[in-house]
């Protein structure tokens, strides 16, 4: 029982630091609130989906980055999807990075 | 047939190309006690709505996409993402409003981008609401009034039709019963005047009015 509550506390701390460091935002809390006894694994399911989907997107993005000249429209479109997903799960930092990336796309800034 | 599925459970069709958003909107809607079907494109949405139309006229059509229920499902609201490849949410909205069978279904648009021109264009085209993503539970409260309005309009129409039919039926029954009653009244008077006979008649007459004519029919037979 002791171990259990210790682990719980650790998890709680980790969770809090993700918020503090700006990795997660309020939207993540919304997800947590959608979880209940009838749907106990909702957050886990969504996050798992997110990782799988993001991995796919990132692979596509990397491929696109290897091409030359760069297809900024395509990249922007991938980023739009990535940003959307990240925003929906409360991935604040990733969302910000995506936004930045898109700025570069729009400016045609390949270096960025 | 085609009535709002029993216990005021409304059915929402959610359209979004993003899998995370689909999962999220599905959970949100279910939490608010809606029945949900999700599709990942505008064309699939139209397919669902089009095939679904056939469901009503001839049951027993093949199950479609995510919908595995084999019951009469009406779509009471459509919520769709704006930015989708191929057919955008706006295109879908237009197609729905152009269809005589679908145009009464309330449509809500969602978007991650806050573009005023986009919002007003959608509202002008007939969208009921425009939600900014990510959609939250509190946003869903804004859906209720639109769903209720559309459903009550349907119910009023159906009720009107039903009532008309019922009235016709009742008129027929009342006529035939009155005829029978008259015959029996004459018969009773011939036998012996009974005080209870009057009250019985009163009771029968009272019950003839609203809708419970059928049980009385058997009672009259018992009197004889």
C-alpha cells in the first residue's frame, strides 16, 4: 500500500511538471475529465492514437524534407494535421513548434 | 416509422479527417448522451446520409462503415470539420442545404482556425453554429436547442398526420358504436327501466370521447 501511494505521488508530480514546463495545457485536463468508470482508458487510447498518427506524419514530413525543391504546400498540410492533433490533446509545446514550422513554410524558408 | 429513437437519444453524424479529433468528438458527444456515428470525409458523410435515406423506405440495406446498428436511425445533427481534403466542411454544408431531404438537419462547423470571414460564410450558408477547436464539453450545450428545434418540428408534422388518421378512425368507430348503442337502448327499455342502466350509458358516453373507444366496444357486447 505504501509503495502504491508513493507511485501515485510520483506520477502526480510528473504530470504536474509536464504542465509546468509547458508541454501540456488545459486541453489535456479536458481529456482527463472525459475519462470515467465507463471509459477508464480514454486518455491512454487517445494518446496512443496520437503517437501512432504523429509517427506517421513525422515520417511523411521527413520524406518531404528530403526532396528538393521543397514542397511547402505539402509540408504545410502535414503540419496543419500535426498541429491539429497536438492541439486536441493539449500538446502545447508541440503545437507551438508546428506553428513555427508553418510560418517558415509560408515564408518559403527552407533553412528554418 | 422514422420517429426520433425512443428515449430522446439523438443521433449525431460527426465528420472529421483527423483521427484524434474524431475520437475526441465521439467521446464528447457520447458523454452528452448522443448516439454517434463518425466518418472521415464529406463524401462518406453524404454516402451515409444518402444510403440512410434508403433505409427508411426499404429496410434491410447493408450495414455501412462505422454504423453497425440495424435499426431505424435518423440523423438529428451533423457536426463537421472545416478543413478537410477533397470536400471541405463548407462544401458538405452546401450540399446538405441543397438537398430537399437533408436541408432540415442542423449543421455545425468546427475549425482550428479563427477566421472571421470563414465563420460568417458558413453561418450565411446555413450553419447553426461555428465551434473553434479543440471543442469542449461546454460547447456541446449549444447543440441542444438546435437538435430540439429540428426534432420537435418533425414530431409536430408526424403527430399532425397521426392525429388526422386517428380522428378518422375514431369517427368511424363512434358511428358504428352509436348505432349499436341505439339498438341496445331500445332493447333495454323494452325489458325494464333500470336506474343503473342510465349511469352505464353515461359512463359509456363519457368514454367515447378521447381515445379509449376500443375497450368500451367489448363492454357493450358484455351488457347484452
